[in-house]
C-alpha cells in the first residue's frame, strides 16, 4: 500500500559499531472512564458517528470544560505506579494549533506542570536482566476526533478530495507518558523499546485504567530516536516516528530508524528533525511534517479550568489502591509455584501468568496448571495465530476444567495418557473432563477381578518370566506389566498391575 | 412614550403582574410595539423574537391564572445580549462568521431566565465578539445612544444599554470583560453590574477572554439590577470557575440602601487628570451625597493600576486568540472558499473564512494575542502581564483593608461621537481605563448614573467596586446614592432623554 | 523590544489562520506597532519576583463525577455544519498530516 520507497539503511550491527542510539518513547493511553475528560459524553468504542458529542466536546461557542474526577485519579494512580512524584498543584494548558479533527483548535493538555513526573519503570529483558527506564512525566490531555479521507484511491490522506469527521473520540481522556532519553542501550535498544511498551501495557492493565488495546488505538506509541557517535556524549538530531501501534512494530521501528540514521550520518549527511510515519506492511518509516519554527503551540494556562491540587491524603489513598507491581508479583508467584527461572520465563512470555494463577487458586497444582496450559492448547493457539488466554476464552475452556482434569488423575480414574485424550476432548468442545471421560468410556479398570484374570493369563503364557520374578528378579515384572496393560486395552493402572503381578508371584 | 408600561421599573411591573393588574402578554406586546417604533433608529436588536416572547408571556399568564406561585420576575420580558447562546434563536456575537448560526443549546443564564418565567424579546447588538467600547465594531452596524443618536451607546454591550435606555425592554443581560456592562450603562444613564468573577455562570457565553469575562444584569434602577442579578447568579456545575457559595444578598441590600458607617475609598489613580470636567464634577457631587447619607470617605492608592490597561490588552488578546480559533468553517458558521484556488485545502478554507468572517478589530486582537503567546515573547508579554495582574489584585486587597467599597467615575468621558476613535485603537482602549482593573482582579463593580455633564448634557457614570463575593455592597451604596440623586433631580434621569419617536419620524 | 515587521505579522497571521490581504497587512503592521509599544510597558512594572496570576479566583480541584450525561442528538450536533455526509462533518481535504 505504501507508495513511498525505503531510504538507505546501514546493517544493524554496522550501525551499532559506530553509533550509540538514544531512545525516547511517548505513549498515549486512552483511559477507560465512562465519560470524556471534560464532559459527560459516553466513551464507548464503535458508536454511531457523532452520537457521543455535546457542545463541550464539539467545541461549540460558549461551552466550557469540567474535569472528570476519575481521569485525575487514574492519572495519579498511573503516576504512582510509575514511581513518579505527584504535583501538589498543577494546571491544564492549551496547546494551540489548527486541525479539523480538533474541535476547539486547541488541545487541552498539560505543559510545564504535569500531574506526575520523575519516575521510573524497571523492564525485564529476555536474558533475565533488568533495564531501568526513567520516566520524564505523565500528563493528562484529551483525544481528537477521527477523519475518514474520501476520494483518494486508498483511503489515505494524500489524494483525498475531502474528509468526513466524527467527533465521538474527541475529548476522550488520554494520559501521555514520556520517557527520559534512554542511553547506553546499544544493540538492545529495539528489545528495550518493545519490553518497555509491553511492561507498561501490563502495568496499565493491572491498574485497570485502560483496556490498552493497541490494535484499537487505546494505546499508541511514538518512537523518538537519535544516534550519537561512539566517542560522543552529545545527542544527535532525532526523528519522531508516530503511531507505532504494536509491540513488534516498536522493535522494528527502532531497528529501522537506527539503520536509517546511521546511513545518513556515516555518509556525512545530517538527520532532519521531523515526524516520521511508520508503515506496518513494509516495515519502514517515511518523512512527515518537518519540525520547524513554524510549529509554535503557544501554550498558556487553561483559564476555563481551575488548578488541580491533590492533597497528600488523596494521593496516599490512591496509592493504597495500587495493585502489586507485575514484576514483584511474578517473583512472588515463581517462588510460590516452585518454577525454575526458565519455566517462569516461558510462562511469562506465553502470557500464562494470570491463567495459571487462577488455576492454582482454583485448586490445581502449579505443575499441573503449567503442564496443561502450555501443552496442546498452546500449540493450537499458536497455529490459530492467537495466545493461550484468548484462545482458551474463545473455546470457553476455563481453569476449572484443568482442576477437574487433574482431580480425575489424582483420584485414580484416569492415567496420564487417558487424561491427554480427555483434554483433547475438552478442547474439541465435547464438554467438561468428566463428561468427555464418560462419553469416551475412559476409565481405569478398578475391578481387580478382571485385572487378576489378565495377570493370571499373562503369567500362564510366560512361565519363564514368571519364574525369574519368583526368583527375586523383580525388574523382570516389567515385561509382564506391558502385556497385562495390553490385555486390559490400556484401561488399567500400570502401578496396580505391577503390584498384583508381584502379589500373585511372590506373595 | 404613550404607554407607561414601558417606562415602569421591573420591580413595579413584577408587583403589578403578581397582583394580576397587568398581563405579561400585554407588557411584552408593549415592549415589542416600542421596538417597532424606535429600533429603526436605535438599532439595539440583532434579532427580535416577537412570537417566542409572546408565547412565553402567555404561558406565564396561564400559569399565574392557574394559581401557580411564580418567581418574582415571572412575566417581565428581557433582552439578551447576542453573545449568550439561545437554543433555536440565532446567536451571532455581532460577527459575520456566525451569521445564521442557531445553537442547539441554551446558555445557563438563558436557562435561568426561562426558569424565572421571563419572556426573551430578542438578541441585542454588540461589538464583534464583545471587542470594543462603542458597537462600531459590530458586523451588523452600530447601535445608537438614545441621548444623542450620533453618539455611541457604549460597548461592547451597546445593544443592551440602548435597549433599556430607549424603553424597549425593562431589563437586559450583559457581559463585561473590561467594562462592557459598566461603560455602556455610564454613557446611556442606566445601571449595570459586573458581578464577582464566578458569580454568574459563563456556560453558553461565547468566550472573549475566559479569565476576565463575567455576565451581569443591565437595568434602569439599582433595585431592578439586583432583582435580575439574583436570577442570573448562582453556582453552575457546568462552569469550573463558578463559585459554589450562596448568591450575595443583593436585593436585600438594594432595598435597605444603607451606607451609614461605610468607608468609601476614592481611588487616587482614577480621578483628576484625564477625566472630563463634568464627569469629575458629577463624581465629586455623588461622593458628597454618600457622605451626607452617613458614609465616611477615605483616599486609597492603587499604583499598579497604571499598568492595568497594558496588562489587559495582553491578557485579553492572548486568551481571545485561542478562544476564537474554533471559528474555522469546519463545524458551524460561515465557510468561504479562497479566491483563485481550485480545490482548496481545509487550511486554505479556514484562513480565507477567518479573513472574510472577522472584522478588523477582531483580527487585530487575534494577531496581537498570537504574538504575545508565541515562543520567545511569552515571558516578556503574556508572562509580565500576568504578574502585573497579581500586583493589581494586591492593590485591591490592600485598598479593601482601608475601605468597604472603592469608587471612581466609570468612564473618563461622556458618550463620544461615532467615528471619533474608530481609527485610533489606543484611544478607544483608553475608554476602559477605570473599568479594567476590576476584571483583572475578579472583583465586582457597578455603574449607575450620577447626572448629566454640564458641558454636553450627556449622562455620567459612577462606578462602585467591592471585594470579591461582597456584591451586595455595590447595591447598598448604589441604592443609597440613587435615592439621594432621585430626590435631587425630582425624576429619573432617563425621563429627560429626547423623545425617540419624534427622532424616528424625523429620520 | 524588537520591531514588528511586515514578515512577522504575516507569520503571525499564518499561525492564526487568517489570510490577510496585502493592504490589511500594511495597515496591521502600523497599528500593532503602536499597540505593542504601549502594552510593552508591563515590563516596566515592579514585577521582579511576583507570581503570575492566571485565574482571578483561588479555586482548585473542581471536578465532576464520571457519570454519563445525555449527548446531543447527531442531527443537532450536525445542525450547524456547512456540509455534512454520512452523519459526519464534511471538511475540505486535509493537506498536512499529523
């Protein structure tokens, strides 16, 4: 779809041999409040166009904003979760620029007085090490409307004859979270960028402040990148790549921009300070608006809103509502579950922590929960291009199923091989484990008479082996167990069969 | 002036309506008849809603006939300044850019007028977006001063001042950003109050400068002004800057008219040099009347007032440049295609529309404000102005420690002639020198007539200023002064204004 | 203070999205120069360590509960639109990207 052609890039390793990347990320999160930031309009996604608008969010003459109290609380909770200081007094500011999807032609935002500032977020990398991302600020603002570009061939803005604007999204609360420039990341810069966004997403999810759906735009990421020569400590000129909206893209965009900057710099060129557009399909960025002196937002304190001055009591009360930080929770669970580092990392990477936690809480063993959730269902989810929690939810397979399955095994009704068959049935939608076992007639034979008969028959057919066992070579019983199981068509407990053979032969 | 209904006070009319001596329909019709007779020469209205006003009047008459207990001013008609939104009635703000716009919502003030049972006669003229002191900046032509049709009725609320001075309505609403209620009252021999900032909701008032704008009442007597003040004022959750406290007891204060023991502070910086001789003379006489009524006079100094005009003409344009950005031809109002451009962009249409739709004064102030906020100049201009604003507020605080109210002439001169200052913006701005400090500090102020200047026979205004949320003091002092002046004059000042029906015939 | 040039005014008019004609620009440069000279006197006030004042009243923490209020009907929302299509505001093509 992208008509733009890729610019020259230097291979990643070559780029990093000569330059150190300096990375900055700006993440916009749409809060999951019931109403907009400055008016009482609903925020539901996917409503009829212009059906969730009022004089305030349409910017009609005379309308005035009033702050959503939940928006402020969410902003403070996010700030606290990011280990930020919370401003004791701060104001909103108007960011003035003209754009048709912005009804007032200014965005109500915060400028030099953000509600939260000077924080950090520790990010775990694949090798188990931790990188601390310093947080510059988190501030409150509002979203814009959405434009539909008409008349062009591709629905893109270029070539469009006109645009159709829906203001339902205008005024939805946004929190913008800005990192300080990250230095010293080197070749790990793409991984760190991705891990930061993933960690932030998990944190916001745990806070229950947003649905953080990158694919629906409720979490959006801008990547700022510059390079400095290895021997330098002066930051280079940066590019701002806008709307990089998946974890994978964040990693790719950083990697691409490192290569692109390096190509320019190594050929003696100068990087242009500009906005770049990310193209998901081709994995490249293209030039957007050039940042120049013409860009002058003329910020000033919003006179229509009074300052926000959260009391210490309010901040502490909100701090008390914070959930356990995801990293601390993972450490706690790993120790409680007795998983090795490798096992835990696999579980985390597969997004299974919550599911296993629920399953263990519901009564399963940690080992059992891990075994069932990371086995066959993980393979199927992967084939379906999904993840286990989403896939399980789509099949209506729940932690209770795993608990039930495990109890059928420990209760002696199923052996392991049978349990796997039952799980297949559960995943195939045949019902609960018990229902599947019943329907498929899967049950260890409990009738010792039938087992005794099978044992007697096998002993009779193998007198030499039986004699070895009688002579004390207990391990020879293995050959007999296999035959007994065959006689029983698998529906026997191997341990019980072994015991019966020994009882019969040795007494 | 054949129909005495049109010259009666609102208080008197309310009493007669309550006693069912007159009907609201009869009274409203009398006002509309007067408009038909004189507004051709006065041009107070931009839009008259005869049908709506009469329907509202009849509805009130029916409710009264049914024995319903009604608010004090129920049935008394009112004119609304065309800067307040009225659902279903055009709201132009005196600008071409909003020609034909019919808001889908009522301002809070209008909602309150309707709830009080007051028929709305129409929308009154103003300088475009309330920027001016003469109505010469209205895109629809100026209103005229009933005392001399060649002179200005003040501004921006010249439509509201002239509509009551010409007996077309007993009451009108105004808005006051730097004197737009008080200066028109002064030059037309009427009464007007700018309440404490936050005393009356700004919701639905098309913003000029958000931190300065305040709506208030316009009438012919102090008591009428108080009655309307009480209807308009009170906390509104739709306006974040609205004060959540009981409305000061303005009506009670106006009825008691007691100044005994009060300390009246004369502001040294707002008397003497620069004030027309007759204006100063009437001011001095008024002060003597207050002394005779038992008040004590002190002199106070407000040195920072010297910088008030400069600070005001930075803060106002800055806020206005942002407030008026929303008029961009995208969602409502005028849309103009630029000449000589095929297939213009949104940006080009915005720029062409704003050039065609805004008048010179509006453009001047928008560009001035854009400059004052722009990067590199913010601190020197907007920032310094905000500091001066603090100094002015401090001057008031100090002065109110020495005096209960402060007084000055409302305007330096009586009504000037059309054209006198239209080409000299600074001369026009100087007209507001005495009224501006109250807006910068947020304190309440009132203007009431103190007589006619001997040299030109035109009305002179007397300004009273009180501490924030002490609006009732304006009415105590205003009513006491009014009573003494009335007994000195023998009849209300407006009774000596020329007969407009004769002028109408002559024109 | 630096003088306000014709180019400055043209730049400001661009920021403010007003397409001034040449005549308007000429007139504006002169008028704004006079006004600016006058308003620049704020810098002469004794404002050294004075805290700027953005709001006339010292209110803080005015919020509303996160409860949905009725929106306008789409028809009312679009009632003033110069052009509309598919229940949306129709605007000319948008040149700049953001």
